[in-house]
């Protein structure tokens, strides 16, 4: 059948074929737009979803105690490099069996502590080393030299990030490698056994440590103990 419109003739089969071609083209354009919107949506949602899934570090604001640095360690195992400079005034007099003796002066220590965390619970610690510059005013001799070396392992027996709490035990061996002129290098070494704890509470941090210094030669050194505490508060975010 032939339809005549305004002097033109249109074949019915041609009209049907042209309609199908336009329909297919429209479907392809619609599919392409849908895929494009889907990809853009995934690209925008990806980083947002990742930020929601990843938890914040509960110990990001934890601080290492500054007192008693060779024995009072942070309970949390982590990889750190900790430089130390210490300047200490010596007492004007010391009491001895011969009476009070004048001393005065000061000494300086330059050291570097290292820690490597194997995982969240276990780390290797190098807690003691460095160089000592000893400058008394009287009685004792001016000298300088190396400190003993001490290293060992630290293990978190309690690791509770959900309440920001860690308790750890450390076993550290001190080797008499230092110079006797600065009161190091005596005896046959020692074992330091230490229990440490840290708790974060909002902007507050509380930490404590208790331990014993046990010499391998009790005739040359004495067995001693220590207790240390730390408290701090963040003033800013």
C-alpha cells in the first residue's frame, strides 16, 4: 500500500524501519546516560563511605611520660624515635660516712630511645644509651663518657582501645657498657622488670609505672625499685 501526502509517496515498510532505528538510538542514549550517572555517583560516594568505615585512632593523643625516662615507659607499644636532652644540677653537699662533702655543679645527658612495634601488643624497646658530661664543682672529678645500654621487649597484657586503656609488662636487660668515670659500667648488668599503665579520659591522660632493677651481681650493685606517675590535660583540640 502507498500513502500519498502533499504530493509525496511513503512506503509503509519504510516508515516502520525508520521508527525502529529511532527507537534503538533513543534506548542507547538513555542507557549511556544511566551508566554515566551511576559511575559518577559511585565516585562521589566512595570516599564518603570509606571515611565512615575507618575508625579514628583512639590513642592518637597519647603522650609519653617525661619523668624517669629510662624506666618509666609508655604502656602503649608503638614505633617511635625519642631524643632526650637532660640537664641536672648536683646538690651543694652530699652526706657520707666522712660527713658532708661539697659537690655542686651539674651534668648533661644526650640520648636517643628507640621502639619498634611488631604489632599492637608487642614491641622491641631500646630504653637506655647516650653520652654524659659530668661537671661537679668540688670533691668529685670532672669527666665524661658513655652510659650503659639497655634493651628488651614490651607486651600489652591488656589492650582495650574501646575504653582507651593499655596495661603492659616490660623485661629489659641493662649491659655494663658505659664508662666508670660517669658512674656507669659497673657490675655484671641488670634486669629491669616493669609494669606500666595508661588511661585516656576525654582530654585527660593518666599513666603509672612500677618496677624493679635487679642486678646480676648484687655485690657490685643494689636491688632498687621505683614508682612513677603521670597526669596531663589537653588545653586545645
